[in-house]
């Protein structure tokens, strides 16, 4: 999936933050961070972060609800 909104560089601090959210999702859902599901959630998580969502609870909720950021961005 390609994004067309301006992207901010992902710092090492940001990656630690996002990885902790992904790990929490994986534990709750019995998935490996290295699985196809884990990789898909990692991509979604980065997309949501780049879209501007910075709240940990909101990011976790979005992952849990499996909302696609590309679809949400295109909604009126």
C-alpha cells in the first residue's frame, strides 16, 4: 500500500514505541511478531502512525479493529 500524505522520519524512539504496541497486539492475539499476521499489523501500525495517530491506546484499538488506514483516509 502506498501512502500519499507527508511522512515524518521514523526515529529509533518511534520504532521502540511502535514495536511495543505490536508486541502487545501479538501477545493478546497469540501471534508471532514474525508471522504474516504480525507483519501485516506492523505495516498497518506504521501507516496509522504516519497518518498522524500518536496515541498508544488509539493505535492498539485500530490494530484490534483491523481498520485499514487507506480506506479511512479515502472516506468522505
